C-alpha cells in the first residue's frame, strides 16, 4: 500500500465490485468501517468515474495553470477588521 496506494485501492474496489451484491456491504464494512460504507459503495459502483478522477489529478500540469491565474485575478483586498 505504501508503494502504490492508488493501485492498491483500485484493486480493492475492483475486487469488491466483483463480489455478489449482498457481500459488498460486508466487505466494505470490514475493510473501511461502518461509517465508510456509503462512500465506498459509491466508488465501487462507479469505478469508471473514480478512475477518470484519478487520471485528471495525476498530472499537475493539467490543472496548475488554471489555478494559478484564478487565484490572483479574483483576489480582492481584505478590509481591516474592526475591533469588537
């Protein structure tokens, strides 16, 4: 997991997706805990969207230029705070 966390999670989610529907919730609960079932199920049921999102953030050059301009152009001067 420490060497390839994204690959490990991808393998885990694919394996859970391949389980029968009635066993998926138990696997998610065992691996991630009861409170992560809903989020994990959304990933398992939308692996293509999950992989596309990972692909989109894997190359910083695809998004750093867009952010660098927007952070400086939309910035307004801060008003000094008034004492209470």
